[in-house]
C-alpha cells in the first residue's frame, strides 16, 4: 500500500492498514509533524478513541459566537453549550505519536515530493513506487488524483485560512471555542480564537464567496488565490485587524498581559500558518486511487472542520486496505466499498457547503437570527448529533470493516 501524505489522513490510514497486516509505505515531502496548517480543534472523544489523549492541550465545553456588525457594534455574543466536548491538541505530537504507532506495526516512511500517478505507479521526485492499494492523503492539492482527473481540484470550491499561534495571557486564560461572524469581520467567512493551554490560535478564514475580496472592518482587500501559500495580502491584513481588535483580549505578546492595540502590526515577525481548505466533496475514488481527507474534499464547508473527517475516512480506507492484504477482498472491491462509505456521507458535506453559501448571502441581522434559531437546547443538541455522525472515527474503531 502506498500513501501520499503523512498528516491526519495518511498516518491513520497507514496505522489501520498495517495493524491488519498490510505492508505500507507513507511518502511526505516534509518531516513528520512539521507541516501544521490547522487550528487543531476536534472532538475529545475522537482523540481518546485514537489513544491520543496525551496530545490534548485544552478541553472546550462551550462555543461562543461573537457578532461584529458593519456598524462596528461589539460585545454581543451567544454562548452554546456543546453536547460533546472538543479539544485543542498539539499537532506535532499527534503526528509523531501516530507515526510511532505505525512504525511499531511495520509502516515505512519516505521523504519525497509526490508529483503524480501513472498507473500503477506513484511518481515522486525520488523515483517511482508501486502498490496494490494507492491512497491520496496529501491534502487539498491531491497530487495523485489531480494528475489523473484534471478537474478533481476546483479552485472555486476552496476557502482560505490564515492563523497565528501566540501565548495566552496567563493571568486571564480563556476557555471555549470562540468565533466572530458578521460583516464587520472577515466576511463572507469568520475569525476565531481557539485557546490551547499556554498558547492560543487566532485565525481568519475567507469563504470562496468572498470572490477574492475579504471584507475586514468595512474595508475590502483582494485575496490572491493563485498560490497555496495562503498568506495572501488580504487575509494577513484581516488577521492583523482581528488580533489588534476583537481578538486582542485573548492573546499576549509576553505571555502575561493581554495585547493592547498599538502601532505595531501584531503579525510582524511571527510565523503564520494556514492555506486552502476544500469546502465541497470531491470524487472519493479516482481511477485506482482512493482519496481521503482534504484530498477528497472531506471538510465541512460552513465550519471548515476537516480533521475528524480526515481521521474517520482514513480509518475506513486503512481497514479496507488491510482486508486486501489478508485476502478478504480484492483491491477493486475495497475501492467499491470505500466509494459506498463516502457516497452515503456525501449529502451531509453538500449540505454544509450549501449552508456556507447561504450564510454568505445574509446580512448582519440574518446572521444573528440564524445563530439564535440554532441555540435552544434541543435544537442545538440535534444539530450537534447529526454533525458528529457524518464523520466520527469512534464507531469505526469499535466496529472495523
Ligand atoms: C487555518 C486553518 C485552520 C483549520 N482549523 C481546523 C480545526 O481547528 N479543526 C478541524 O477539524 N479542521 C481545521 N482545518 C482543516 C484541517 O486542517 C484539514 O481538513 C486537515 O488538515 C486535513 O487533513 P489531511 O491529512 O487530509 O491533509 P493535510 O493536513 O493538509 O496534510 C497533507 C500532508 O500531505 C503532505 N503533502 C502535500 N503535498 C505533497 C506532495 N506533493 N508530496 C508529498 N507530500 C505532500 C503535506 O506535507 C502534509 O503532511 C483548518 C484548516 C486551516 C487552513
């Protein structure tokens, strides 16, 4: 089995398949755990089920939606009690633990850039390799699948996010996952603060509906969508404004006191990470290639949450590849079973993409009314239950394929 990409999707597919007896090679262009793009929040239950509770930085039982209107009105927020906890975790540690688990059952790793697929070989800048099962887990660019199907990646179905990881003010640490919505912040899109123990992650995200123009506090900036750097001029300005404005109380430059707006641009001299995020599902199987995680567009458009989906679909893909190794079914049957698994869940990803587009068309009052409608206990509980169902690694680990 050959897997392109050693992040959430690739590492889990490898671990599952190797546990079931497959011989697995994982190829990544970067050192394991060094390519964080994400704010790294997912369900606590998923991390525990994977045996990764040690990587948890902070547990969150509330979500707070702050409203930033075009008129600049602030301090208006709704708090939602989460019916299952989320957690922020350490990306580097999680990847290294998963890789160590994989190595313990025989997974091999190679450092190379995957450049395409010429059936039945994966082409890299260091040579070619052939597997019975091939998985594209190399993120939104999907270098294997997109070399076979040229329209696999749709540039008009990509959101774009940019984030800074900075100290939390230790005298006033925050809790909960905080979002900012409305025409006074990044719109269409949102901003967030995800506390993670000693640090906190502040980010901004633009939906494709921004058409490359990110509105931040009333101004409009062109976002370059040509490159995957994600550090576009418009988003960086939006992040600076957010860190200097609504997000200022949540972070600290010295780790002690909250940031006070000043003449210094908050992101100057800081490492930022981020990139493009698919917001609609793609084909889960392209020719001989099984796509998992962002490579398959398995990220929820509205929330840009993709880690759980990367994990869940990778677990199933790994289990099916393990079945090929043990002779339970053929590689072709495994691909059909994976296609069915993904197709059953596809409508939910389409719904989340549709909600993202619909929300993008609302004004400030509409955004507020939409949020209030979702807030009553039983409604929010129901929404959260179906939100987890579409991409939950826990039952897949309990009931393997
Ligand atoms: C700013 C931001 C914040 C986010 N926050 C969250 C969040 O809090 N919670 C959440 O659930 N989701 C979040 N997401 C989405 C989430 O990060 C993705 O859905 C998730 O990372 C997908 O995992 P993956 O394993 O499919 O791909 P990735 O994590 O993108 O990993 C792809 C891997 O493939 C490797 N690779 C890429 N190209 C090649 C190549 N050509 N050759 C070899 N290797 C290659 C990369 O080095 C990398 O290791 C966020 C995204 C962004 C941009």
